[in-house]
C-alpha cells in the first residue's frame, strides 16, 4: 500500500533453505525470503509503516543500522524483541540524506548467531538531490548491491555457527557475495556503481580490481562524500558501507575484470558491449552540514576499547542491559574519543558503531581523517593504539547502544548504552 506520503510494508524474518552450492541446500534465515532479503528502498520525507513478523523458532530484533529513527524500540537493538510467532508494527519518517544503510537482527547476545544464519539486508535511502546527480541509478543494471560475507560450509553444505564460533569474531574461508559463491556480473554500461556492505561477523575486506582499475568512492555510511575520492585499494570493516563508481572505458565485449579481497578473487565482471558514456562523476557530490559547534566546556565522552577474546571490554566493563554508561543531551553536538588500547599482543582493529544517528570523524590520533571519511559515518575502524575523535549529535531521545561491530565482540560485551535526554 502506498500514498504520496505513506508506505506500508512487511518484513518477515523466516527460516528457509537456499541453493548456494551444488548438492544439498543450506538451511538459512532471511527477510521475506530464505536468505538475506530484497533491498528495501526508502525515500527521505516519507513515513513508513513497517510490520515486523517473526516466524523463527526464537526471538529476534529488527535493527535499522544507519537510519536515524525515533528511539530504541524502532531502532530495534537489544530493547526491541519480537517473539516467535509475534507481529509488531512500527512507524517512522525517514528524514536523512540518500545513503546505503542496512537492516540486521540484533538480539543481545545472539546477534552473531542471527546474522550468520542470514538476517541482514540492504536498505537504501533515496532523496531528490542524489537522484538529480549524473550517477548510475538503475538497480541491478548499473547500480548494484554487494553484500560481503564469509562462511564455512560443513557436511551437506550446512553452516555451523557453534562449531565455527570464535570470541574474536566468527569467520569462514568462503566468500559469500549477496549470498552466492563465485558470482559473476554482466556489465552492460560503461559505468557501474557498487554499493558495498561489509555484512560479515568479523572480517575486514581489502578490495582491489584486476589491472589496478581505479575505484572512485562517492559515498560512505551516511551518504555522499563531499567530493569523490579515487583509489586502487580499499579496506572495508564490519558494518561499513561504501559506494564506488567503476569506469570500464577501454574494456571490450568479452573482457573480464576481477574483484579481489587480498589475493582471493570474489567477483567477476564480464564485460559486454556498452555505449560510450562521457558523463563525469561530479566534482562536488554533497554539502556536508556540520553537526554544530561543540560547547568548549562540554566533557569529551571517552570510549576505551580493550582486550581480545573473552577479555574484551569498554571502559573496563562488559555490557550491562540495566546500566546506562553515558548520557548526552538531544540536539547538541559533542565529541567522543574512541581509543583502541594496544596493551597486549598487538591488539586488533575494532569497527566502532553508534546507534542513534550519524557522526562526523574529526581526527585520528590528532591528524586529519582520510579524504573518504569526510562524509557522515556510523561505523569507524579504530586501529590498535589509535584514538579517533568523532562529533555526534542525536535527534531522538532514548537509550541507544554503542559497540564494536565485530559481532562476537558486541555479543561478548564490548558494548555499552547511552541515554539521550
Ligand atoms: Cu549494526 Cu548495534 O548494530
Ligand atoms: Cu546499528
Ligand atoms: Cu572489537
């Protein structure tokens, strides 16, 4: 159902079976289908009435990662269980710039289990500004989602989360791209827009193309970058999104271009004939509205990520559902310093994520952030020994989570909650 201002849709978490490898089907979970889900498209300015339905044998939640929604029950973190057989309706107005966001399950502490089974899908936000730019916009033709995950296939092609579980993040040797193994894509346009989501529980992906083909990044988590940024290698960490334009000028029908993660080919582009396309990616993509001046007397929020394995903690503590760890006033921008201690064994990278909106990256160890970090973000990789300063403003009151997005770290307690008041 749809009017000019309102849209009704159902998101149904369900068990199923998916033909991923030859032979036995894999038991999987998905949204409105057996694995992952069809891309959900929201238009900024419209109001959505979403029916959440749970047909799984256990409770789940529906978390809109990257959407700025009113309060924890709509946000769908730990506070918003939907029990087996239950149906709930939530209503929210999407009011943010065009972006690639996503939906995933977030029951605490079983987010890793749910996402591993397949409960993750792309959620696009569209707006008039982005649609007016000369960028590829045809879904499935020149604008394609690329969900990056990994799994281990056990006997009879089944996944076994418990067998593969690792407190530092569950991973598998087989790349799963949009729920498929070794996919290829027919390129019928000179320019292709790839919307990457790292939907893996633990893995970061170091992406590059054959011939060191240039990738032009146009967007990050929260939408368009101020200006495009060109590169030949790109690392994406858990829960981050990044949009790229590839330009296949000079390639011909029958050529192939391969996307690699480290040295492993994960996706093949089969070049078909295409019409010459001379449109350039605009030099200016978006105006990033600053979240506002920070009161010089406001305390700087401190988040210290420490430990590995079972020892992980935020500010020395593990997650407590009954405890509020930090507070911030609605509508006021404040700084948060996110520190990854390097106290033992070299440490590991933690992708730090905040619910409740998007932030701006101010600095890394006091230095300017990378050029592709000048747009809005909701997840930022924090390297061992690094302090990343972010500026955050909240638009809605309530209790929201913040955590490492290595999902087993999150489930293991590298998570905290703040109250926006
Ligand atoms: Cu992607 Cu707490 O979430
Ligand atoms: Cu989130
Ligand atoms: Cu972590």
